[in-house]
């Protein structure tokens, strides 16, 4: 099966019809997207290489889903709405069972999210998937990393650590307490949910800085602190920890939640009164939940102080790397 047949059978035919901004999708030299006046186009690319970013032999549907989910997750973190995406696919061979599963996983999420595939490239080589997402955000309404203010509350959008636990289970570095915990962890690792449902909330509640948690909460929070020239306090007892970690000792659960990657929840900062509005709308069932975990503090060093029962603590598992954080 040659490159053009692969494109036609697995990608061009399943690609959705163009939305109003998509003037031209797959098939010509370029896709054409109309640039709406008053908006910026937000662009982000992510590459998934077999053996580096996902295990060889992973369910092809998960490869398709996760490649798009990880790229999409950058759009809400910027306050942008999805427009379209492109796909650069490098394949060792035209393996039709891989292609069928991969495109099914990819397009299932694309349809759910209402984001059409508008182009790409297909070449031979070691298996690797690169997705570029395009989004739109009104000029001046984008949410950057550098906007955190001292006194802002630091929040996350959902439980952390489950995906990293899934990696440990797959490596055999951990043994699951029970089958349900393993299933949950693998689901979080292989089929992460990009938090595009929160884009409106981030803007409505005046979020001052945001990032998606792809490399681990502490590392990603560190990017906000560094860009904003601030420091932080994190209340360890407030971190929402994935239910998949339920069977583990406290320090291990915290280690996964603070340092584990691949969760694709959002971390963001906002003023206390804006958080109060969000929380009251959330308890009325109007918006998804939000989890306050700490506070932005003055001090340019990107330091993170950990608080437990009102006192600063240095958890044992963080002692080695503590210099980076305090
Ligand atoms: P070119 O020679 O201009 O690079 P290609 O032959 O690579 O064009 O691709 C032909 C058309 O198919 C283009 O519109 C391109 O965007 C699209 N395309 C190629 N590979 C993919 C893919 N993996 N997914 C979606 N569209 C693709
Ligand atoms: Mg090409």
C-alpha cells in the first residue's frame, strides 16, 4: 500500500467536513484557514515516538488518541478554542491493522472535540506521530505562563499521578493493589482527557496564568513560577491524588502526584475572589470542579515550600531534589 492509498483510506475519507473557518482541508498543497479579525491563531506541536513516548506494542487506538489528546491539551492552557489539526505520520510499514486502530482512536477523539484533520505528511521510518493543533483566541485574551501574581491561588483541574503510576505498572516497577486500580491507571495513561471543557471557565474566572500538566505538577508549576518570577506554597494535604493510587503509602502517592507526568490536567492561578465564584458555580453544578492546592508568593526564585498541618515540611522523597524547589 503506497503513501497516497494510506492517506486516502485512513485519513482523508474520515476527516470531517470543513467548519466555517476551514476553507480547504486535505488534498491540496496547503490547507486554508480563514483568519478571523480580532483573533490570534494558537499553534502547538507534539511528537510521540515509539519506545520513547509510548511502549512498543501499545494499542494503536491509544497511540492515535493520545497523540491528539496531548497536543489538544495545550489549547485550553492558552485559553484557545480548537480550530483544526495536522498529522505527520512516520511508519515502518503500511501495517493495516495498526492504521485501522490508530485512525479509529484519533478520529473518535477528533469528532468528540469537533476538531477536523486538515492535512499532514506520511513517510517511512521508525514509528512516530506528530500532531500540530491550531486554535483561536481573541487577541489579548490568551492565558500566558507569565501572569501569576503574588497572592493568587494555585489550582489544578483534577486528580494527579494516575498516568505515571500506569507507566510504573507497565514497566513492572509496581504491582497493582487490585485489578480496578490497574485498569484506572492504564486508562489515564493511554486515553487521557484533554481539558478543553475548561477553556471558558479559565477565561470567565480571570485565570492569570495556566499550563497543562504534561511533565509533572512540580515541573510544570515551576514553568509558571519562572515565567512569572514568583515562588509558591503548596499544601500537601490538598493535592487531589488519583484514585488509582489508593493502595499506596502516603509519600508514594504524593510523589506520583507531584512528579508524575502525562496527566494532562491543567494547573493555573487566579485571585481568591475569582476562585470563590468558580467554587460556588461548581457546587451548583454549573461548572466542573476546581482544586485549590496552594498560593503564589513573592520571591523570584521559583521556590516551592510544602505545607503540612500548617508547618513547612520537606517530604523524604523530595530531599534529594529539594535544592531545585526550595
Ligand atoms: P505534498 O507533496 O504537498 O507534501 P503530500 O503528497 O504529502 O503533499 O500530501 C497530499 C495531501 O494529503 C496534502 O493535502 C496533505 O496535507 C495530506 N496528507 C498527507 N499525509 C497526511 C496524513 N497523515 N494525515 C492527513 N493528511 C495528510
Ligand atoms: Mg508531503
